[in-house]
């Protein structure tokens, strides 16, 4: 995993971008108006970008799914007694 920190783009990024070998997650997406030298304003998007190898991202998702399943089983046990 590589955290790129605040990234700036002229185009609104997708939450998740998948390439042949990498997965990029983009969070905290904010639209920002930036004043140009001529006094006009330009729209930019500021966001936090994290890069994963595909296998690393799949493992992360698998762990999250397992954690969710474990929590649901525990909740069902509490509800059903």
C-alpha cells in the first residue's frame, strides 16, 4: 500500500479506480474553487489517494468481508439467544 496523501485533479475521481495491476482508492473528495491569476476561478478536486497492488486489495476486501460476517453471526447469536 502506498498513500499518496492529498491529490489534485481537474476531473472528479471515482471512489475506486482499477488498472491492470493496481487499485486506487480515493476518499474525502472535495470540490474546490481556485482563483487564477486573471481573477477567474477554476474547479479542482482534492482527495486522498491510496494505491494497492491488486492482490493486496483483494486480501483487504476479504478480511473486511470476514470481519462483517463474524459480526453478523455474533449479532444473530445475541438476538436469537
